[in-house]
C-alpha cells in the first residue's frame, strides 16, 4: 500500500467520538484505518463495475459510463449496467 502525505482533518468532538466508536467496533488499530474503511465503502457504493472486464468505469453521465480498461461504453438500464459498445479487438470471454 502506498502512503502519501498525512491528511489533517479538523473534526468535531462528535465526529472524533464516532471514529473512536467505529475503531473499537470494527477492531481496527488506528483512526486512519477507520477512514480507509469508510472511503472504501463510499467508493463501492458509487462505483460502476464494467460487466465486460470487471474493472471500475468512470461515469460520463447519470446513466452512462466508460471503461478505460477495455474501452466499453456502458449504459444503466433498469438498474443494471450493460455494455452497449465494446472494443472489437478484445477477445470474447469463453
């Protein structure tokens, strides 16, 4: 895991208390680990996973996304992300 410069956050007493509570409840060793878990959960909720290759895709509109890994264009249809265009050079899965 790469480490960057530390993030300095000004937290209220209530926020600090909540982080300490989560740290104890989740059995984590530091406040930084709690923040990583929270960021990971937020990312997973927001993430668009490409159905073609499984990598994360970037939203280009509310109901469209594109995958820079396999170059698929995705569209949200009835709550499901579907590839509406993919790179013809990419081999089809077996």
